[in-house]
């Protein structure tokens, strides 16, 4: 089952989200009081009881929901996503299921209710972020070593997964039924997967109450992918929303973080938009409930550019930008060419684009268009950019052309299998999308296991949809032994892998190649130590026998079932050897 429902892309109830382009993410909570980011409880090993004391003086007395919504409008945002509950478990809404909430602080008011109401008054769609991981709730089941889980939960915690599921499902239902129209739910617990979170069940619950709501994929099943702080690959036919923060470090209020420039943020937005996705830009209000001036200034400058280029941004559509040198958008018979940086010369070359009727640098500076072979040359650009903002060229055609990317897609290399061959991870083709719209991760290894020199890579899976394919030419049909070079901790040992070739397949479970010991007194291992251990502990494991026919064969490797969240362990290579 795919983590994103592909039919959502053409669902008319989600058309608002597809057209929105730009949203404002707001991270706010108890952590804002400390000013060291939203992960401060986890990273600094603050005991939940001590962290909870922050609520005794939590009073964002200068908060005005109307100010947040007005700033979103000024910024050109078409929706807001707000952290109703983050990983610390503190609720910024008046839940009946916990006392750990904002109405039990000196502030006393339901901040979420006020924000939703202000959004409704301005016809601003509102999405509520809800974290399934919870560092406060005593029934949450923490798996030592799993990302976002506490390695050694405090005394007094009573792990009970069914009780916690009832709590989390109940709170999501509260958010969907108490505030009128809610335009989406934004989950953030991808590390445990659909089976643990009951992702499809919670998705159906949300749709029952809010049919038009956009639900992300981080409970294991949703309407859209959420790439985070990276430029996604091609996601044609899927809804997706890439998120980034104005603050380079953290999402919640962090006093000492560098702030990204307007140019950088607009450049990122343009590239995401041209790929067909939304851009969700985050701000972190201070402890008084006010968005910092240095972030508000950036948002207003972005809004100025958005409003000046309304037609190119909001009234246009993506044409798919894989392999194209400039971000492109279209409207009717016009092509918009975005220039995130000013060109080095007074002309640009657009490959494989036919002759145009006219061209202009927006708003109205005429440019010259001419053909050179199959390429369109746009010349006459001024010696200096009109402003420091990204510029846009509009090109008009008599009839909008078919635009194809230059170059050819690289073919998967065919590996000859006579009696024995090695299939390195990097020579395979990664297929299938997991959380955040990512293919299986490929990592450079720090040691060599099967080479004498050069580089080796390893691959890690986070979703059963992800797989590696190799193309083989099998000279002799027969039964082949399958060996796998893998690294697996005590936690990921027992993961069920699947090797397929045509209609034949082989299942096997991984064995432990190393163990992780938690230092005495530590509750969190949030560093690269485990990754370093994994990279030093690859071992060959025999998976079994697989029948291969003579001729061209596509062999695939994937995960069938996880035993430790969505972590699979890492594989470097597969060895095939013919059984005599």
C-alpha cells in the first residue's frame, strides 16, 4: 500500500490545496519559552516532569490570532499550518483527554480555537499539525534507538500502545469536530509506519468529519508527500508540499539561529512550485506569542514579490521540470521562465523550445527571441537585474508547444550472470516512494567490504514500496544462491526482506550483526554513533535459493515487513552464485 493515495491528485475536494502554492507553517509551544528550538526537551535530556513546569508560567500575553493571519495574507500565503501538539505532548487546544494543555496555564484560553476562528473570518484555510510521538504521555511506547523515541523512559511511564492509540485517535477526532471547518491534518511520526499508527483508519476518520481535508503521509497513509528541508525528486501525479523554515536551525523559536535570506527562500519556492508542489514556510513565534520582527520582515518581502507576480505564481500551472535548466510555469499560450539568479550574460538559451511570438521581462521590458537550431534564444536582458528579487520572463506562443527535457534518461546497466556475480547497491535503480516522497536512501560507506579500492555504498529502506532493481542477463537457467551483505542492529534484526525475479521470489529475515548499548544514565542517543557502528559491521548472510530463467531478468530487493519502526538496517550488495 502506497503511503500517498494517488487519486488525491485529481480529487476535486482537494483542488484548493493543489492550487494554494504557498502556506505558512507556525511552530509554537512550551519550548518557545526556552528559545532553543522545539526539540529542546529531547536533545537536552530534560525530564518530562521538569519540562512540564514550563506550563506553570506559559503566558503568550501578546498573542493575537488576527495578527498571525494578517501576516500570512501579506506574505502571499494561501493557508496556515499550526502545531496544535508537538512531540513534547503539550496541547495548544482544550482537549478533554489530558490536563497537559494551554487552558491550564496562566494564558487560560484555547489558542487553537482563536486561530481557527480568525482564519475562518479571513477565508484562510487552516491545517492542524498533530505529533503522534509524545514525550509526555505515560502510555506511549518508546523503542530504544528509534528516532524520536526516548531510549530510557522515566520511571512512572506505563507503556500501553492500545491506550495511547485511543488517546491519539481521540485527540485527532476532537480537532476535526470542535472547531468547524478544518482544512487538513499534518502528522509527524513517520518512523513507526502505517501499521503502528493505524494510518488508514485515522485517515478515514478525518475524511468522515472533514471530507475536503488534506492529510499528509506521516501516519503511513495520506493525500500528499512532505519533503522536509530538501529539494524532492520528480513526483508526477502526486500532491506534495515541501517544508522549510526561515530559521536555518530548528523550527520553533531559537534565538541564536541564522535566518535564511529572502533570495534563498524565493529561489526554493520557485523550484518547488515548478515541480508542481506547494511550499510551506515556517516561522517560530517568541514566548510572548509574537512572530519575531526579523522573520515577519522576510515574510512581507516575499509577499511583495508574490503580489507583483501574481499571474506567474498563482494563475499558472506546472509543466513538469525534470531535466529543464530553468524553472518553468505556463498559462494558456504563455510560458513563464523564472530566473532565481541573474544570468551572467544578456541572453539565455532554452533548449528544445520552438519559436515564440514575443518575449518580455516582467513587468514590461521587451526582449528579443530567435531560434538557434532547436533552441530558443532570449536576448536583450539589461546589464543589471531590476531588483534583488528573482526575475521572470514571459514568452508568448501562437500555440503552446510541447516541451521536453534535453538529454536522455540513463539506462539501467545490464549485468551478466554466468556462474557468479556481485550486485552493488549503487548499480541498482531505486524505485518506489516512501515517507517525504523519498526513494530508498543511498549512503557512501566509510569502509570497503568487497572492493580493494574506490567507493562502496549502502542502501536503507523506510517503506515496503521502496525497492532496488538490477537488470541481469542470465546465461544459464538454474537455481542460484542469494547472499546479502548487510548491517543490522539487534533492533532491526528480524526484518523480512523480499528478493524477486519475475514470478519467483525469496523471503528471508535479517540476523544481528552488531548491538547498541545505551550508556548508563542516558535517556537519548541522538547522534551519529549508531550510524558509525552500522557502517563497521557488515556481514554476508545467506538468504536462500532463487530460480532464475535464461535471458534478461529484472531482480528486485525490498522490505516485506519491519520489526523496528520503519528502520530496515542497511544493505551493500547482493551476491548470486549458481548452485551446481
